[in-house]
C-alpha cells in the first residue's frame, strides 16, 4: 500500500465526514428511541445505524486502498 500524506488523509476524511455524521445521528436516534418507541421501530433504527457505520467502514477502507466489500 502506498504511503498517504497527512493532507491526502485529511481530504479523504473530510469527504467522508457527511456519511460519518449520518451514522452518528442514526446511532443517537437509536439510543434515544430505546424504551420510548415500539421494539420494531427501535430495531429499524438499529439496523439503519449499523448499515451506515458499515458504509463508513467500507468508504474508509476503499479510500485508503484496502479491500472493502463489493458495492451493489
């Protein structure tokens, strides 16, 4: 794997920031919903947060030149 400069790394992380913010917001909604919403809705929020964090991980791996899951 080729070395990446700090500037390049910062640019990649900046580009992924909106997706990371979405994932964190989804996790926050999930945690706030526990005990407040019906279990089915809470589970949907958990799945949404999990999917977004998986997307963040795939983006980071792919952008840094690593092997990431296949995009569909």
